[in-house]
C-alpha cells in the first residue's frame, strides 16, 4: 500500500546536522529496520516520515507523492513511540480509540468500539480497557501503544524502539508477537532499534545508520555476512566482532596480514594486492574463534593468554589477550581454562574479515 | 536509627506547628475581632475571653438598628458582588488570552520568542503609581473608568504576565512525544491542544486560576483610582471601615473574614486538581 | 457533571457503549460557555454605563459624620427635586488620592467634594474650585432663608483666599462652605490626676512634668502620660504640636515664604514637645495614628491625649468608652507670653470648576449646608457645627453637654478666641507638613538633634517651595 | 515546572504566523499600558507639578541629578534592596521548608494545605492594617500582650526605627510565603520518583538527596518564585502605606513609598516618576538576569 523514498534528506538542529544526505527506498509492505546506536538519527528519521519533525532539505516521497510539506494528520502514518507516549488522562480504551475519533476520520462510534475491542483482544489488553496508563505495567503499556498504532490500519507503521524498555523475557515474547502480527496487518513497517538481534530477527531489510548517514542497506544476511565496512560489522553481533590492527604485506608474493612478527595468509586477489602496505584491521566474530591449548596445525592462529572466562549455561564467554588487544571468544562449556593460561586462538580462513584502517572499507568478508 | 527517625518526626511536627501558628494566629485573631463588640475590640490589654456577638456580621450584610447607628445601608454586599464579577471576568479573560500565548511560547520555536516572553513579564515591572495617573486619563477619555470592563482590562496587568509564565512552565513539562503522538494520530495542532495539552495542564490551570483570582480580588490601587461608585471593590470597602472619628475594627474584621470565603471555596474546589494533577510526574515517559 | 472524571479511578466499567461517553466535547463546551459568559457580562456593563440622565450630580466624599449623615437624607432630596445624586464614599487617605487624580486630570465627573483648608488652597490655586459667591448672591439658586451670615465668621474666613502664597486668608473668593469644625484640647483623666495629686497643667512645662509623673503602673496596668499622633504625615503636625508651636510664636513660613521651622523658638518648643512624648508618652509613638491614640485613650491607657475636641462624643459614650465621665477638657496651655493659640481644622464642601452641572450642584450644596440639614446631622455625631444657630440650638446643647458643660465652654472659647488656622496660606501645607513630621520622628528616634532635624527639614521645604 | 522532561528543539509551528497570532491577543491586552508608561518616563524629564498641569516644562536630567545627589534617595534605594532581599530569601527558605513538610500525605494534610493560603487571600493592605493592630507598641497589641505572659518586655515593632523594617518583613512573609509554598508544593509533587529510589538504593542521606536531586529539579520553581516575589517586593507599597508610611524617622522609606510622597502627596510628578523609573529599571535588570537563568535551566 505504501512505499517511502528519501531523496537527499537533510535535517539540522541549529548547527548540528542530525541527518546528512539520506537517500533510501522503503518498499511497499516491507518490514524495514533502521539500526543504529543512540544519537544516530533513527528517531529523527521516523519522525520526519510521521511529519512531527520538519525536513531541512531534500524530499520524502510517500507512494511517489512528496510529503514533507504535509501536516502529520495528512499522512497516513501511525507511530509507536519509544516512550509509548500514551495519553495519561485517558483510559486504555480512549487511548486506542483516539486516532479513530480524529476529526478527519468521522468513524461512527459503534465502529470505533468494534475496532478497539478487536485490537485489544488481539493484543490481550481487553481486561484493562478502563484503566489509565499509570496503572499498567511496562509490557501492557507497550501493547496499548501498539494497539493505538494498529487500530486504524495505517499505510505506514512506524515503530521507535518499542521493545527497549521491556525486560528480556517480555522483549523476546513481544518480538515474536510483532513478527506474527506483521503478517496479518500487511502494512509497510519502519522499525527502529539499536538491538541488532531484533533487527536481524524482524527485518526484511536493514539499514545501518551512523551519525546521520546510512552505512549499508540490505537483507539481514547481507548486512551480517557482507558488511560494507567495519562499522556495520561492528554493530551487528553480540559480543561484537574482534579486531586486530596490522598491515597488508607481501610474503612470497602472496598478500598476508602482518602484525608484529606474525603473518596470516590472505586469500589472493587483485584487490588485496593493490592494498599492500596499508594499515588494516583483521576482524573475527567471537563465535568463529576457537581456543586451543596447543599450537594448532594451521596458519590461522595467534598466541594469547586467558584473561577471564565466564560460564553461561550452554556456552562460555572468554576474554583472551591477543597481543595488546582483548578478544572475546564464545565457546563450549566443557572447555575450562585457568587464568593466565597460554592459549591459541584459531579460526577458519573463510571467517576472516579485513577492513581498511582509515576508511573502514571492507576488503575481505565472509565467503570471499 | 529508630530514635533519630522519631526525632526527625517530632522536629517536622514542631516545624509545621510553628509555621501554622505563625500563619493562622493572625487569622484567628481577626476572627476573634470579628466576633467582639465595639468595646471589646479596642480593649487594652486585648481580650481573649469575651462574649461573642454576630452583630458585626449582621451590620455589614443586612445593616443594624442599634441605638448608635454605625452603618448606613450596608454597601458591603454590593462591593462583594462587584469584586466577584471583576475578579472572575479577569481570570476568564486572562485564561483565554494567556493560555494560547503560554502554549505558543512553550511549544513553538519562532523569532523573538524569548523577547516576547520577557515583554510579557516586563508588563509587571511598572510600579502601579507610575502608570496610574496617565492610565486614568486614558480610561476617562475612553469611558472605561468606573466600568467592569475597564477594571478587568487593567487587572490583566496583574494576572496575565503571571499566568503566562506559570502555564508556560506547565506546558513545557508535557513530554513532547505525547503531543507528537496525537499529531500522528490525526489531529491538528488545535485538536492536540484541546484534547491533550489542555487537559494535561489542568493542575497548572487550577493553580494559576486560584492565584490570579486572588491577585485580582485583592487589588487596591487600580480599583481605587480606576474604579468608582458603580464598581467599588471589596478592598476599598474594607478600608471604608476606617471612618473619620472611629475605626470599626469589628466590622472590618468581619468583612475580612467574609472576603476570604469565595477564594476559599475556589481553592477548595480547585485543590483536587492541584494535588491530583501534581502527581502527573508518575505518568510521564 | 463530573468535572474531574479523568482523575477518578472508577470501578472497572468494561462494557459496551460506556466508552462512548468521553470527554471529547466537555472542555470545548465549557470554554465556549465561559467565553460567552465573560462577554455577556462585559457587554452588559458597557451598556448599563454611560446612560446620560437629565439631572444627575456626583459626589466624591470622605468618610465623616457629616457625609455619612447627609447620605441618609439624599433619598429624600432626590424625591423632592427629581435630581439623581450618586456618591462615592472613601476613607480619608484613599479619598484624597482619588480626588487628586480626578481633579488633576480635569475630570468633570464629580461635581461636589469635601476638603480641608490645605486642599482648598492647593485646588483653588490650581483653578479646580468654583468660586461660590456668585451662587450665594443669585436668588434664583439660593433660598432666602439660607443665611450666609449664620456661619461662624472665622470659618467663612478660612474658606476665602486671594490665591497669594503666604498671605491673603479671609480675602478673595469663597471657595467652599464649611460643614464641620474642630479645635484641639487636651483630654485628661480627671480621676488619675486627682489620685496622684497632680494639677491639670497650664503650661507645656507642666504637661511635660505631668506626663512623666503619670507614666506609671496603675493597678497593674501601664499608663502613659501623654499621647499625640505620630505618623509621617502633615496631620501629625496639625493638632497638638502646631498648637504648641504657635503658642511659642514660632511660624512655619516667614512673610517671604522661607521656611522658618528651625527658628530658636521653634527648636525650643519642638524639643520640649518631643521630650514630653519620649519620656511621658507611649513607646512607638511614630506609629500612632489618630485612631490608635484615640483607642488607647478610650481604653484608659493615656492620661492625656491632645487631639480634636469632638472626639469627646466617643469618650463620653459609656457603651464605647471605659473612661466615660472621667474625662476633663483642658484648653491648650499658654505659651511664654501667656497666650493660648490653638490650631483648628475645617471640613468644607466645594464645587468642581470643571463640573457640567453647576447649578444643580450648587442647589445640592445649599441644601446640604442649610441650617436644617446641619442641624439634622448633629445626632449622627457631626459635632461642632459651623453655623452659630445650630451650635446654640437647644438640641445641640443637650447633645454636647459633656462634663457638666466643660466641653461646650472650651469649644466656645476656642472657636471664638483661640482657634485659628496656624498655617501660612500656601499650596505647600501638606508637603511641608509631611517633611516636618518626618523631622519630628527623627528627633524622637534620636537619629538627629532637634536643631539638625528641623534645619534639614526647613531646607527641604524651601526647596519644595522653590526658594 | 520541574524541568526534567525531555527538552529537544522546539518544533517549528504549523504555520509561520501561528505563534504570533497566538501571542498577539495577550500582547494587545497589555500593550495599553505602554502609553501611560512612556508618558511616565517623559514626566521624569519635566518639572510637572500635579497642581499645575498647564505648566509642564522639559527640564532634561535635572530631576535625576537632584535626586541622585540626595542622601534620601540612596537610603531609600538600599532599604528597598534590604527589604526585597530579605523577604525573597526568607520566603524561598520558608516556602521550600514548609512545602517539604507538607509534601507527604498524612492525616489532615489536605486541610492544612487549604488553610495555608488564607493569608494570601486577604487583601495585603487589609492584612497590613490587621497586623498593625496585632503589633501595637504597648501591650495594647496582642503580640506584646502574649509576649508579656513569658515576661518579655513590650516591643514597639512598627513604632521603633530599629524594628519597623523587621515588622514589615514579618508581615510580607506572612502574606506571601503561601505563594512560595504553593508553587514549591506543585513542583515537589511532580518530581520523578526514579532518581530518588536510585539514590536511596545507593544509600544517600536525606540531605544529600535534597541537595543533589530536589534542589536542581526544583530550579525552575525557585526561579519562578524568586522572579515574581522579587519584582513584587521591590515594588512593595500596600503594606507600608497601611502601616508606617515610611516612618519612623525614615526607617521604612522604600523607593515606591518615597515616590508616593513625591508624586501623589507633594504633587511633584517629575521627581516621583524618577523614583518609579529607577524601580522599574531595577525590576528590569533583575528579571532579565533571572529569565536568562530560566531559559538556561530549561535548555539544560
């Protein structure tokens, strides 16, 4: 029903440029996730779509029609705010019915009631319809906010970190619910989060936003497996990717990653050869690294020393110092090491990432 | 630990007791004065024990026919009504004008915003005496003197800047996202203002209504100079108990006690809003 | 309607239809109602105003036995003449502030108002008062039995001035008609004087000694010997102090309008007077207004009280006074030359020169100052009438026959012999008096010596006068 | 008014002119004062005597120079400051203290809160008159009478230059501290609970929480109370007019009272207006400073 196109959109607050030259295409009925750390401009982007923040320059097209000069009520958007922004002086019922009673909609009161009750039933908040938001728990408030957004089948549903204030269990639960619901509602959804797992789990496509600029747009597997730069790679995955500084050198006419006196061979290719002598980072995801007591029989390993190890049920998280850096390693529970034990980290060659030090550009990604 | 807790409790009660003795002592004394006859009221040293009489109240409301006629026809009810009309009209007009201005100053960004806000405040700077004589001439030329509308207009100087500044604070306190949510839900700024912002600042409105009403009710110089025989207010009415050859302290005290009643009633009704509304913080965010 | 429904956590009222009753229209409808109410009220006020009547006069009056009693007869006047009379009655302080605003803006709204001689001089000089002689002489406006010669000649003289600063009282136009007069006596407690064997004082020295002697604890109650007004106002100067001051042959201004309140005689008597207050008076004298002093005397706290003689009406009223029957009336003491010189005060009614209804105003003025009306105000404590016939009327005699006729004797003596306006005619009386009173407070508080305080006051007053 | 709400940039209004349209009616309602004000300022440069309205001459800065040369002016100037400073500080402290005590619910608190505002409901000029009766110098006054029960010698209060200003401060505090209490109560009631719970968990003392949490969160309230109480107490008139009229011996002559004497009682409008203009200017300076603070607080 609705696609959204950003064309060179800028947003400034005084001297501060919150969004710089944003161009983006969100397809009809897509679950589009915007991922970024706080302050990246995610909420601003959403609010510009909703029309509660103005656009400094550039154009936003909704179904091909520029909307940046329309008032919020003229755009058919609904939004779930991070703070929920429930109306404290209204009951849950009134909160959910509020958008339907907007002067432009003129929906008869009996239909309003039907719609509210239907949504409430789906979200499981029908027992609280008479309460005020203050008397609800966080999860219930979140569902009211969701209900208020969904009750009128908007063309675009905007969700701003709707799960961030919930505890872990509820968060997972709601994530599943949202995922299930999106199928039945069938609107374009723009979902903002700082949680990569939420992004990967929910999004059809993900945009990684950093300091007001888009770093990469792609499907979850694209952005996860083939990040365009170090920033994207770093922001997806928990614990985040490990990095080791070094240079690309030529060793026996092959490109190698050189750090100290260690040499790690790299897959050959013209691209890497062109970068010989450049400062780079080697990137390894924690779940791709294994620890060995003895020097493994592979070139893809580095000596290290165990710093700390936490046992977390089915797996362990270990911190080991590799050269002067700490690496995080996810491993199995059956492996227990002692502090300061000398270990080797090792990995499969196809799991190596390589990023340029100065621009962060990806030289090597999974599968290359 | 426990004893220090108890100690603090006792200290708190003592503090409150001291303040309320200070605040209510004179009120009680005025109430006692209002119940004394003309002899007891000027007794020296002052009397704490006396035979209470309602003659003062009777004298100022319906008049009295004692052998020594002290009041003519009591004008006090008229003053009371005048003040009620003027103070209510003042508050209503202030609310109508001030709420929008306060909202605008709290919510929108526009050129000269802070200057406009300060200008509003600055209307309160001018000492009454500085403007009263020229103002009187203006009023006289426009026929506004000795009229309810004229006094209502003049009282805006007292109430409006105050109302705007306080309400502005309350509006600023509404989380902006609540209003944005309402915009997204399909309401114009006016709809948001009416359905969301205004109901949410009810406690603020309640607080400024009572305070503005009090300011208007108590005004002295404006009502003295700009008022007249038709619009004489309660403040002058009470001062009128200072006669040429005697001061009717008892009647003055009775008039003072009656004068407080409308404000107390208003405060009582409005207090629900103030106290409830002020728990607003719990709902935020 | 339930006005605070949103704060109310009602029982769980889940159910159909109930939610429909929302507060959607409540606020707006109330707002509209409020707007309508406000505008209706304002509109109504505007319309009800400015409704010109053929004959209507407006009076601006201060609270005074005369005005309060004349108000009773206004309905009668309206019935008789068909003229509508509307009045604004204010307490003295507020009254003069309102009056100066009205007059200085040349408002024609109020036709008649009350004033004392200092204001008479000020307003007459400013051209705000209508001269009255022409009306008195006009037989069409003044009834034949309205006898101008019945007024005490001294009081009529007080109301004439030729507008020359520093002189000319009793000359020139008649600017107002006197309705009440007061002169100053020392009220004293006969019982206390007898009990402590003190002779009623005949000189200011004796006043001082008596005051000191009587400032004592009597039957467990602290008594103060001597009381006088003390607030920072020219009205503090006017009664006892100016009487004493004049008795020392000291003057406020010399013939060339230089302020001479720091002359040697002035310093001498001021010194004595303030010393009397300080050593024989109540603490906190600078906060005493006439009514606080009067109430102190009424409740028996002062042995002497130097103020307007008509206060006797209250002192002799047993329902109001704890000293009824114990009060003596003492003529002001004589000075070094053996002469008594009392100050005096006259309340008068005057006409606004800007009035648009002068004839109607004069008719009312003539009615209000007629023998009949002045006589009718006496029972309402308008003591010290300004017409001889009223003063001598048996009814008045009966009403004022306090202390076995002592009151009437002193009043008569004062009026005929001793009481005169002791201020030099000029427009500066209130200004000079205010400043002068501040100087007395300085002396009392000891912040300045008598000489310094009066000298600096005189310099300031000279500056006010423009010398 | 607690200032902890998320404060982002104000949004642009829906129409560029809307904010002006919304503020305009209120401005227009007040703008009528401008003409009298300008006229008042003009009078400061003239020799206008109230009783000589036909004889207004422009005299330049003469009035200012004459007045600034007198000691009386500077005395009134400093007295005004002492009075305003003391009442604002006392009312802030008392207001905050009592508001803190009344913040928590306990039986009867609602009645106390209602009773609290009564002093403010009486016209100040009447309150002052009543206080004058209470503070009468000898044991004629009820306060001295009560003090005499504990063998305290009578105090002349308003009648003594040593205690007159103090008495006026007491009266002013009595009338207006309910204003401060009311505003602080409003502020305290809307404080967020979370930071306090966090601080309690951290074992912070009550004093610490007050200093580090309550005071900063209440800053807008404090600014508001200071602003309005400062303006009004610099302009104090009613209560002095009703009690001492500047006496005894000039112990309570403030700028406003002196201007009342000059302009209304002595008819010297030109000089009186100078006092008032100085007063206006003081209000202006202080308010400017305070409103800067207000904006800063809101922007933090």
